[in-house]
């Protein structure tokens, strides 16, 4: 019995989600999500009665355009900068064919690793690197693989979400817009802002997984909130999900063209 070994290039080209396992409803949900979830017309001052912005970080991720072969992203390092331009964090992948990554601080200390698994129903798991990152130090994900909203469970049992929100104030003064919003127990923790001023250079509004300004609330890093590293690591996971959806839709388009 012979086995076929994929080359690195073939692995990079393999879809993030097996096409054979995508049902009709899931296909529709993927296409809808890829169309509407990545465009943001937000401002750098998100408006919310319970949200007090205390700090901004910039995620330097170029994203994936619409018209492109469904290759895995070539960017192996994603840098996260402070407002003064200094590096705050660095997320590193070992190779292009793997989504697994490790978040380190500016001194190189490894903080959180994220493990990705191939196929639907196999959600990513985040591990705290301290104390070996055992089961008690895991952050679990719970949402449907096609969903734009992602639920997370902290080791202490608390749940938080990242979701796309469209509301007045995100699009500028008295204007509506869309942003990625993190909430814990109904309280806003952070907002990822992506517009012409904050989007990573080289990206467009239609790019999937593009970076921008990550605005942190005043409870991040406190007992009632969560660690800044958790906010950053889970935000990067949301950008990875955008890229996975984009690549899967690109594969579906190519498959449909070949079949025709």
C-alpha cells in the first residue's frame, strides 16, 4: 500500500478546511462571512458607554486579497507594536504549511502558543507557556467553524467572545461601521480598528486577516478583565479564521470553475 507525501508547496496549497466536508448551508455561511466580516470603517476612538480606551497596539498583518491562489500566508512573523513604534509582541509560525504559532513578548519570552487542527469540528486550542502549558492552562474555543463569532473559555471557566459589530460611532462621527469587538461578561474589553488610517500598509478593506489598531479597554490586565497577551493572541486567531474562510472560498471557486 503506497502513501503519498505532500511537498511543502502542496501543503501550502491545501485548503484550510476539507471541501468534501462543507455542506450547502456551510458554503453559504462561508461565502457570506468572507464577504461582510473583513471590511471596517471604524475610527480610532470606538464609542461605547462602558468602554474606556486605555492603550493602543498595532497589529502588523498584511492580509490575503480576494484575487489570489489559495496559498497559505507567507508571513511567518506578525509583529505587534506599541503606539511609539516599539515592538510589544511577536507571533511566530515555524513554517508556511502550519498555522501553529507562539506569541512572545518584546524580550523574547514565550507567552501563549496556539495549536490549529485540520478540518471542521477541530477547534484551535491556546496554551499558556508557563508551567509547561498543561491542560489547566488552556484557553478553549467553542464556536462553529463557519461562524464569524468565536467563543473562548478561560482556565477559570469564564467565557468571552470576539464578534463583528456594526453600530453607530464605529464609522466615524455619528456614522455606522464594523469592527471586531471582544467582550467578557457583557463588558467590552477590546476593539480591533481597521480603516484607511489604521489598516496595515499594503492591505485593502477587502483583505482577509489584515491588521490594524487594537484598542484595549481599561480593565485589560486587571482582576476583572484578562491579560493583555490573551487579548492579542485571541485577536490573532480571529485574523487566522478570516484567512481560512477566504482560502476555502477561493478553493470552492476554483473547484467550481474546473467542474464547469
